[in-house]
């Protein structure tokens, strides 16, 4: 299962740890994914989706959490 937001497509990034001596080592920053239930109008059922916390806040502000778009959905969208 990919560590990717179902709606926004946010995924892991590669960033640097920087020590006091300015030594740099690479590490991964993972998105803050949360599992939510989204109503699927086609099948009439609720589906569990992994969505980033930022996307949840944005959809909540827009009042669109129930009708969330499927911009970055894949064939393996169920888990």
C-alpha cells in the first residue's frame, strides 16, 4: 500500500538531516495520513481512504468532505 494521499496525491519526500557540524544525511519525511470514511455515490457504500491531514482540513473548510474528488485514485484504491 502506497504512502500517498488518495485525494491530493501527497507522498513521501527526501530531505536532509543537518547536524550542528553541518553534516547532511538523507531521510524520508512521510505525509500525515489518516484513514477516513468517504461515501461512494456509484456503489452507495462507504469506503475507507487514506487522506493527508491537510486535505481533511481543506475539505472540512470547504464543506466538501462528503463529496471528495478522486483526483489521484488508482486501480488499487481499496485496502
